[in-house]
C-alpha cells in the first residue's frame, strides 16, 4: 500500500497553511493600521476640543472687561490686546498664525495660556486676542457723544492633542460694546 501514496495531502496542506498565514498577517497589519487611525482621530478631536476651550476662555475674558482693553500691538499681557495682524512677524503674509511656530505660542508675552485645559493634551491651549475694528452705531453724528459703537475682536486659539504634532487652530469674531 505504501507504493501508491504520492504525498499530495502533505503538499496541499502546506499550501493551505501558507494561505492561512498570509491571511493572518494581512489581518494583523489591517488591525494595526486601524488602531493607529483611531488614535490619530482621537488626538485630533482632543486638539480641537482643547482649542475650543481656549477660544471660549478668550471670549469670556473680553466679556468680563468693564472698560475697553488697550490695543498695544506688541503684547497682550494684562488688559492689552494685539492690534489686528500685528502678531505677524512677516507683514507680507496675512495669516500670522501660519507663520509662527510652537515656541511663539508658548511665550507668555504673545499668547495667554488657558490652564484649565483638557486632560491628555501635550500642552495647555493658548489664545490670542486682536482688536479688528470699531464701528460706530449711533444716530448722533457730529456731536461730542458720537463715540458709541461696537468693538470687534478676533480670538485665535491653538490646542494640541496627545502629541505636539497634532494641533488645531480656531478663530472667532467677538463683538462688544463698552
């Protein structure tokens, strides 16, 4: 009986094991890729929420001011705000927030830190307040008391996710009458 056996079952079972091994390796690579994508998605959402919390803090700071903050153009410490686009190191480029790096944001003279940031972030979020314009909205024109109106501010916030590479920048326009 041993003379009739060719070993076909052994060859087929080895081919079957190779196919199963390739399927297993492919499934593991797919699982690892999906896990990385889920982690990156979570980090992006944390960065967005962190920036949003700082944005709200900047707006709340403006809401609590009883007198109009000074537009210093060089710093926003104390009760100062930046003049519009004066934070830009290169005046030829309109989007200053794309020009500055992480160390600019970390400088307390440039951006205000929001210490009540989210857990799991690389760094606390920060925000910048800029005065955009003042629009008069009174019908009394040409008289001494015609300075009634609204001041428009732009608040820019930067938040990070779980790593320094994951960041989100949000902006809002806030108006206030003083």
